[in-house]
């Protein structure tokens, strides 16, 4: 007999939480019931979900006494820091979208196409990687398996939705000066080389996240990586220029075939017809779009890629729901 699961969605009123609800509706898992949570601010709101009206409840310490099997947290690091341990103590397995637990050695950091086997190592928490890390992992994994990555240079062009609803409002309302809700400068008609806070070494925390999370997911703790992450005036979908050096020689045609055949990747790469990945085309999709695949002639065994994905879907909500789906599949096998 199939088990019934009770799932909490925490942060259901935010941009990632709303996208998670959309993805859960699309998946339409059988025998799953949901309860939606937010902070006090949105508590009591009504949300259309799975064909009916759901009330959003305020998250409290006692909320997990309701006996959840799984929870998807989309409510920021502070909320995860406080409530995830309470959820786990109450027997709930958490898929956490915040960065709070990602680098904890006890917590698997998972992209289902790349390292699904790590899910089984969880002790109650599975972390969803940073949006810019997730989309890079899909093309990097098959290339690393075949040619062994020696060094990575990331340069990102990240959409405002990655900064949540107030980031979107700053762009859409063209906020400047006193009116800014999220960014230190106007993002309208601008480009900010600054995502998350600055660290002592001059990098931003977003850049640290890309470097450390890549090493953790690829199980290569010493891989040389550098990153520059920038916010651009695009509503949704992050773009990344990725420069790779490999230990082994590669054939460009083989690289394209390898990427085309990898699950979750769509190669869009036809310069003759001016075809390459674009945020406007990736929006609303779960696949990672890869193009501008070309040799870097400045050094040995080097490659350039342009990688675009929907940061709210594959970069957050869809990846989390895919982890849940993998868990359901693994439960069936046991
Ligand atoms: N945006 C992205 O592309 C992206 C990608 C990857 C990961 N993430 C991560 O996903 C998380 C959510 O990001 P977001 O962009 O969706 O932010 P957001 O749009 O600002 O939404 C935040 C959500 O968290 C809820 N919340 C805040 N404090 C809470 C509390 N104490 N208890 C319960 N709920 C609380 C809010 O509820 P109210 O409506 O009541 O305020 C809202 O539903 C963050 O950890 C972020 O780093 C985001």
C-alpha cells in the first residue's frame, strides 16, 4: 500500500515558495497533503493551490508537532537556522533552500541529475545549492567525468528575482536613492558587481558560495576556482560565462554531444543562425541551457560555455521538488 506523506512548505508567500507551489502542482504527487507557512506578516493569506484554497499559517515552534514527513524551507537563513532543527527533532526531513546548512559536512548538497546518491547520506537535512551553483553543475559534471576539470573561472550575470520579491520591486519600480528595497544602488539601467555581503578577502559571499558549493558537489575539495558574480537588470534567469581548463584533451564535437545527452541540459548553439541561450527563452523551464561552446585558445585544453537557467525554478524550487521526488522514488525501492 502506498504511504501518505505530509509536507510543509515554509515561506510559501515568497518568490521561491510560490514557484515551489507551482512545481508541486505540476508534479501532482499522489498521496501527499500540504500545509503552507509564512511569517506573521502573510499569515491568514489565502492561496490557490492544487485546485483549492489554502490558508497560509504563521510558522511557530509548535508547527512541527503536526507531524510532517517532509518540509521544503524557502524562508531565508535565519528562519532555517531556528526552525529546521525543530522540524528534524519532530521527525521531519527538510529540504532547505537557504545557505545556512549547505557547507555543514553532515548535510548533503544535492543537484538530482549530478549527485542523487548523496541524498541517502542525509541525517534529516538536505541542502539545495545556491541558484548560480546549481545551473553550473549540470554541464560541469559530465565534462569533469570525461576530461577532469583542472580549474574553473565563473563570471555571472544574475537576475533580480534571485534577491527575492524586493529585488524584483527595485527593478520594476526603477527604485533609486531613498526608495531602494534590496540593492545598495539602482539596479535599473545598471550592473552591480555585488551579490550578498563582502568578505574579508574582497570576494562576496555569493562568490564564496559558488566556489565552495562546486567543490562539495563535485567531491573535489581542492579544485582551483575563482568567481565574479554580478547583478544585472533582468527580472528572471541567471546567465553565466564559465571558463574551464581540463587535465585531458577534448574534441569540441564530443563536448557538444556529451552535453546534449546529459539529463536536464538543452544545447542551444548555432552562431550561424544567431542562436544561443537567453533568459527570455529559459524563463519558466527546468532545463539548463548551454551555448557559445567554444575552445579557449589562450591556454591548453580550455573551454568557454554560456549557461542560462531559470533561477527560481531549476536554481531553487524545481531542484528542491526534484530532491523530494528522488526521495519518494528511493522510499519505493526500500
Ligand atoms: N530567489 C532565488 O532565486 C533563490 C534561489 C535559491 C535560493 N533562494 C533562497 O530561498 C529562500 C527564499 O528566498 P526568496 O527569494 O523566495 O525570498 P522572499 O521572496 O523574500 O520570500 C521570503 C519568504 O520567507 C517567509 N518568511 C520570512 N521570515 C519567516 C519566518 N520567520 N517564518 C516563516 N516564514 C518566513 C516570507 O513570509 P512573509 O510573506 O510572511 O514575509 C516569505 O514567504 C532564501 O533562503 C534564499 O536565499 C532563493
